[in-house]
C-alpha cells in the first residue's frame, strides 16, 4: 500500500457586489436615477430585478428614467454565484 498526497488550494470567496448610487434614497417624482453595480471582481454583467422578481435589465447600470413610483431593485451576479439578495429601495417625495 502506497501513501498518496492530495493538495487542496483554498481561495477566498469573491467580495459581494453592491449597488452604487450617490443620490438620496428619497427623490422627487420625475427624477432620472442610475443605479450602478459594483464589485471588486471583474464581472461582465449583472441581472437587475424589481420587487416582483421581473427581470428589468442585464448590465452594469440600471437606468430608471422619469421615476413616477417608488421601487425596490435587486441585483444578482450569476458569474459570482451571488443570489439576488442585494437591494436598494428608492422612495418618492410627493
């Protein structure tokens, strides 16, 4: 019987991507909003969803033109295997 050596290399998980927006969480109706996905790991595209789980956009930036209603937006990265749990809620000021 001969001894066998097995080498396992452990790599840290990539950093969780996030939603970047410099504006306030409350905006006036009719405001244009651009939400940007950010990650320390290069990713070609992200999936953006609304609160109902409807796919809104595939890409790094979600453009919300002329927002008339409040919304919650979720970000998913299939490449990083991160589920759509990252969220940003935008409220409208009346």
